[in-house]
C-alpha cells in the first residue's frame, strides 16, 4: 500500500493472479473514486483462499467504479 500523488494504491497478490485497488482523492481529500482491477495470465483462472479457508477459483470477473467520501473521525475508535 502506498500513495502516488493523491491516489492510494493497494496491490494484493493472490494464489494465482493479482488485484490492484486505486483510490483517487480530490484536491481537498473530501471525496474519492475507486477502481479495482484484477489481472491474470492469459488463459489462467484467478485462485485465492476466501473466508473460512474456502478455495475460490474465478473464471471471469468484472468491477465498476466506486465513489466514496472522507469524513472526520477514526474508524477504529469512533467519531
């Protein structure tokens, strides 16, 4: 996880394939948009271990754009 300018970038390696999450903040860090991209080798499936240790094999995946807002407070301790 790291910042590139005003964007937070998270790259997760899966058992087979990878996921990249990009959260792009506006100039005031008040709103943001997020994009999720999954990658895999040509012809391969994405494999990962899900909740409870369940093995998951993904043949096709699609994500769309997400929006978010930043608000004051601490998610771990409350407002």
